[in-house]
C-alpha cells in the first residue's frame, strides 16, 4: 500500500549553467514504496533534476521538501541530502572493483575495533544480512574482490549499500545501462525487493519496457520541463514515445 503523504516533494526547481538552462522547471512528488521513472530525450534535463534532489546542484529557484522538512538552500548539499535519507546509485562509479563486497558496502563507514582494527567480522555479517534481505545469491567468497561477481550482483550490492543504512529514497540513474539481460533481470528483482520494504525509488531509464516493469508512475522531462506525468496503468509505450518527443 502506498502511503499518501509524500516523502519527497519537488516544486518548480530550475538550474542554469552560464547561458545554458539545463532545467527550467521540475516538479514531482514521491510516496513511500513508490517507484517513479523519469524519462526524456538526451539532454532533456533528467540528470540535472535528480542531481538537484541528490544535493549535487543547488537549485536556482524552487523548493524541496523531505518528510515535511523544507530544505534550506543553505544546507543544500550532498552530505545533508544523504542525512535526510537520499542515496544515489550511479550507472558506474557505484563500486570499487578491487575491494571485497563488505568493504564496498561499508565504503566511507569502515567500523573499527578499539578505534584501530577494521572490524571485518561485523562487516561480513552485515553484508550477509543485506544480501539475504535482497535475496542476492553469490557463489564467490566475500573475501574476493567484488569484480569477480557478476555485474548484476555488483550493482545489487551498490543498491544494498543504499538501503543498508536506512535510506528511504534511492535514486537510480540508468542502473542497468552497462548490464546484459540476465544481470538486468537481477537488478530489476532487487528494485522490486527494496520497493517492497518501503523504500521509494527514482529511476532514470531510457528503456521503456524496463520502465513498465518497474515504475508505478512515469514523469516525462521535455526541454527542461517536467511536462507530463502518467500512472503506469493508464499509458501505452506509444503515448510515452510521443510525450518524450513532443512534450
Ligand atoms: N554542468 C553543466 N554545465 C553546462 N551544461 C550542462 C551541465 N549539466 C547539464 N548541462 C546541459 O543541460 C542540459 C540537460 O542535461 P542533463 O544531463 O540534465 O540531460 P539528461 O536528460 O540527463 O540527458 P541524458 O539522457 O543524455 O543523460 C543539456 O543540454 C546539458 O548539456
Ligand atoms: Mg542524464
């Protein structure tokens, strides 16, 4: 069941870089456990919109509200947005290939015993819990570099990292763009899994079939404006293609 009270509300945000208006007006709402897909042509402004939500860019105007807190522009940065419960999983850059899965999961949060020794047991235990929660089966030992796992498993661990620390909103920017069909299936399964546990997901994808498999709602960005919004059940692929090209 979707919670009616939005966990995130984005109202009329914009962003210019010099003379280029990357985003003219972006607005949308997101509820707990809801997956919203953001679609649009190349250069439409999708990444700019989610980078504002992630705190990478400060908006030139507009407001963002997370769980009833209006974000003060003074605090609008990545660290603060993470603290507010937002995590981003990028298409690449999401993991460090030569490190193990536990080290990847604890990136930037390595626990120490007596303030000195890395608490590997704790890291391993937590990693096993997260993998079990997401039902990710790995044949490789957790002491091997993560690069020895499949791309789908690696990306699943990157998503696991977001939920392991209680993040309530996960942004996925083209999460399967670099993956084959089986790996894509595995990541899509994990997206369903985190949705079921109440995490809200913002998914940027150019793959409209994937959008239909994962999203509850679909937001179209056209020439820097969030021009249309559809319930997945009320729209066809043809109508989406039309909205992407014509706004
Ligand atoms: N940091 C920046 N400096 C200057 N221009 C930028 C910057 N970021 C984005 N733009 C411009 O703003 C517009 C929107 O870019 P954005 O990356 O948001 O599009 P997108 O919808 O994510 O596209 P794609 O599907 O190709 O990833 C583009 O014209 C882009 O060139
Ligand atoms: Mg983009």
